[in-house]
């Protein structure tokens, strides 16, 4: 696709157009991976015969009891009430008159969400004009609604911080997708920058505020590689190769990136923001190489990319292309319109002019206008703010060139000042919770106040001025002045509405900072539109739409041995007995991805997230199974041989496939470590892991246990009395049978086939929307006009 160089008016007004497309593309891929991953696991986790059935959860929400009866007559009024109580489209099954099950609705939602995600990624990759921005925004709003619907009924298995983060980022991306006009993308990009800043700073602050010895002594990486939920094969290699000094330096880098460096994400100067973005993205790549964190790393990288502008993005891309033998950023493609060369021409043949009328006028203006002095990066400060030449743009350029390095240097110095060398010569943390709280109480309210009083209004004003300049350059001199004034008034009204909306959303996004910043400074720094407006925004956005959440990853390091500081990863091993009570032996029921067999290597599984394996890691941190009712229900389903649940696990190699259900199941607790990190008596040593038995987590259970049945029924779950896999909660007709047959086909197909179908359908949808809205890009229209003129 031909590009317009930075000298053209179009390029000057779209200083973040490529960044907008990149962010939308990456977030759409995160949506796609999450929808596809959830569809693969839905029946075993959330189906009628799954571990945490959605239908039972909706019954508890509807009636506040264990499936109270009779049900109210389904109607639009009851649907509105229930959606307001628990926003999810799963309620729509009640309007089908019994022909659609809850599971049918949820599986359709997941498949539709995957298709919409592929369509959004396609649109972002190809680019769309302002005409297609409205359609793009509706696609993103539908994706958000689908994921919110799944999240609100996902219970324990959708309680991860990146699920909340995806909702928060997805909501802002609806605004970003709608910002298709030149210069309008800077407001939602600032909101995304602030979300990135909030995520990183809160994650770093809670580590210090928790007073965890592994963070204060910079020894967290000694344990992290082996004790994280799902390590990769590289985790063991990095752990074995890291000396004590390297491990401490790694922890120091982590705290610095999540501390002082994070402030640069919302710096006023693009050079400082670009430095922070590159540092954060490199940090996420390092995490992804050693741990499986689903789509979290890609989503965080997309957030941090919002801190770039098009010029910085191009330089990063060309840096890698230059290393691979590509061209320099200043080199032109053969089909690019070289405005700088046109400025030097005195005579130009008619055939050399673009065919498009607006582009032809723009070319002539550049040829016969005085050449402007450029600032850093080839674009003057006035051009970035939408203005022309003058003293103020030159001063801004000079200030940016001088202050960006100073801000970066200040962040680096502050990072270094966080650490010290103790009497033993070890690198440790020099600050504690008290110093951190004092710093946050002063700086964070200033940042919050500065973003909504300066960054957002300046972005709105600069975008308005940029669009006004672009309209002037593309409007013929014969156009009426009254129509120009009406257009200007309309643009001003739209800019004001966008600014007010962005400020309201920002107030909700920033409020969670109050949980880690003492003194009430954050509340006083937040924007306020009156008590009723603030309460309504907080209720709607935060409580109902899950926008405005707090974060705090790895607040305390787990897997630290009591007293001796050894690596002691807690792990649960589920074992079954297929003989009678007096005979047979206990065999391990293996999971697909979590550690079990001590001679089996970890796997790369991201961006797929095996949510049952993840929750087993959290359950191992506790001491009693009754704190995790879903685990007892999992045992019940395995005893009953429920196929959808068994598919989430691996078959036992010593049994036939599919294996018969065991007669008894127990859960034992072990302490794992990478081989070479532990040993001694009563320790199983394997190629990759060592483990030591520490106790019984759940005593042997069977379906004959009355206590087990009472426990299951007390949580509103069905006791498995029907044939495994039976579903009798829906009526039959030809249409519903066709839909269920399609859903069965999707469920039986390999995941790669489902993803390929979703991508193909999404691409088709994107092309169809583009054809309907006429949302072709300006560059494509210019090339088409030139080709048409040459043909004529």
C-alpha cells in the first residue's frame, strides 16, 4: 500500500494512525485467542454437566436459592431486569420458549465472538477510512458485549486479572475504533496509555507494600521460574543458568520497569513515552518466554504500544528491517508520493499530477508554498499539535528535544536509587512500604490531575485543529463559507462531546489507584461532574461493565519453603483407584499442562489458557478442599465419568481409551521443585522435577458417599444420576436440531479448524462491511484514481 510521507497534510494530521491500527490489531487477536480457548473448554467447565454449570449459576442469581420454582413467565421486562442484575446475553435463552439451552446460547456467543475478533483484526490490518469507523465501533461493541456475557457467568474460571483487563481495554477500544477521523484517535490512545500506566505501577507498588521478603531481598526469581502456574521449558534453563547476582538484577529490573519507568508511559514528550514503551514490551517478551500467561503479554504489549506515535513506530520497524537487510526509514517506495521532490520542481507535466482532485490540489500547494522547517523526526511540533509554523512550535520542539532525555535520565536515576548493596555485598531493595506510600501519595495524584486537565484537552484541541486544516486543504475555494462554518461548528461539538466522554471514562479508570495511594489524594484529583453523574458513571462502567479495575500481579511470591528458603511449589495430584476398596492401586489422573509426572517437560501453551490447570495451581495454595467447592464437584464428575470433563484431562496410559470411571478418587498434596533444586529423603527425582509428599488434601471419595451428594446438592448442582452427557433441558424442532448439529460439529472439530473457520468468516465479514460502508482508505482511493487516469 502506498504511503504518504510526513510532509503531506494528511500525514501530519494522522500522527497516530498506524499506532491506532496496531493497537486494535493486537487487542483483536487477544479477543480471538480468548474466545477460541474458552470455546474449546466450555462444555467441560461451564456446560450443564460441567464443573461450574452456567445454568445452575443463573438459577442462583434468578431466585437466590437452589433453583426455586415456579419460574416467572419469560418476557422482555424480566429480561431487562435480569440483564441489569447480571449483564449477560445468556439470559436470552428464556425468550426462545425452551428451544434454546443456556449452553447453546453461550457456545454461539463464543463462536460469534471469535468471528467478530477476526473481522476486527482484518479491518485493523487493512485500515479503514472514516466512513467505516462507525461499523468498526459496532463490531468492537459486539465483541465487548460477548466477552462480558461470558465473563459474568464464568465464576471461578474467569476470575483472572487479564480477563478484567481485556474488558477494560476492549471498552476503550470501542472508542478507539470509532475515532476514524484524522486526529481523533489521540483521546482514546491517552486512555490506553493511562491503563498501561495503572497496570504496571499498581503491579510494582503492591510488591513493595506487601513487605514480601523475596521482593525486598531481590530473591523472587529464585522461586518464580519453578513456582509460577505454568512454566515453559525455557524457565528451567533460565533458572539453571542464572547466578545469584543475575537473579537479583532481574528482580531489580522488574521493580524498576513496574515503578519509575512506568511513569514515562504518560509523559508529555513522545521520546520519553517511546523509551518506556520499548522497555515495557521487552519486559513482556521476557515474561512470555518463561511462562504461559495466555494473552496477557500480548495485551500488555498492545497497551504499551499506545504510548508510541507513527514516527517512533516506523523507526522501530525499520530498525528490525535494517538488521534484516531492509531499507532505511527515509527511503521512498516507487509508488510513494514524494512531496519533498515536488517542492524542488519548477515545471511538472500534467501526467505527473495525481488523478484525485484533492491530492492534485494538495500537491500544487506543496510545490508553490514556502518550505517549513522541520523538528525532530521530520514533523514539526506545530504539525503534531495541528498548527502551522511559528514561534510556539519551534519552542515545543526544542523543549521536547531537551526534556525527553532528562525525563528518561530521571526515571533511570530513580530506579537505581531504589536499591542498595548491603553489608554482605548483596543487592537489595533500599526502600520499603513507608517510603513507597509517601512517594505515591505525592506523585500519583499529580499525574491523575495532569492527564485529565492537560493531556486530554490538548489532545482534543490538537485533533480539532488538525481536522480543520485538513478540511481546508481538501475544500475547493468555491465552497460556500456558510457550509464551512457549519462544518466547523459540528467538528467543535463532536470534539467537546468526545472530551467529556473521555474525561468521564478516565475518572472511572483512575479510581482504583485509591486502593494503593494513601491520604485520599487520588479522590481529590479525579474529575467530578456532580454526585449523580459520578455515581451513575461508576455504577454503569465499573459495576456493570467491569471498567475501572485494580491490578496487583504476584503480590507475594509463593512456593517458598518454611524456614529453609528452598523452592517448594505446592501442587495437587489427583489419584484414582479402579478396583474395589480392598484391592487395586492408586494411579495418577494426569492433567494436560500442569506439572504432574516428574519426568515430563513443561509445555508452551500460550495464548491458549487451560483454565482448569490454572485453578488447580490456586487450589494448591490453600489447605482444604472445601474452600474450593468446584474441586469437589470435579471429583464427582470424574467418578461419574462425565465425557466433557474427562476431555479436559489426559487419559491414563495404563488404562483403555476412553478409560472407565474410577471407583475412588483422592487428592494428595506435594511440593515440587526443578530437578537439581531439591533432594533428600522421601523425594521423587525425575528428569525435570523433584517432588515430596506433604499430606492428604482430599480423602478418598466415591459416588456412594452421602456426604458427597449432600455437598454437591447444597451448591445447586445436579447429582449425576442420568447417563453421562445426557441433556434434557430443551425442546426439539428442526431449526434447533440444525443449530445443535452445527455446535456439535464445532465441538468435535480440532481447535485449529475452528480458529480457521472463524478467521475465514471474520475476513469475509470485514470485507463485506467495508464494501457496504465504502470504507476504503484514502491511499487506496488515490491509487485507484491514478490507475484510472493512466488507463484513460
